[in-house]
């Protein structure tokens, strides 16, 4: 399902920022810019604890935050 989400974002959204989150107590580093593919790979391979994708879709701004959990990946989506 995560693969489908990233493919949909790549095909249908205008990506603004990709922010990676490292250690559990570390804040996300907005200065660390990645591509959508790099963010997906970092999450999939465990190099990042979480990824926030900020994007525009149908004239609205969205922030999707994907976090690794013991049960898989949790998605939180907000409209800005």
C-alpha cells in the first residue's frame, strides 16, 4: 500500500518538500531535502523512522506523514 501511495503522489501531485525523520527522539530536519523516491527508499529500507511529504493536489496543500511502527507504517494526512 505504501508503494501505491508513493506512485499516486508521483503521478498526481506537485511535490513541495520531503522531510526525513531519523531517531525516535530526533526532530525532523527540514534542511534535509530528498526526492520522493529517496524518501520512499529511506522508509522502506529502515534508513528513516518517518517521512513527511508536503504536496499540492487539486489546488490544496497536503502533508502526509508516514511513520514506521512495530505493526508496519502509519499514515497521518492533514490538509493545510
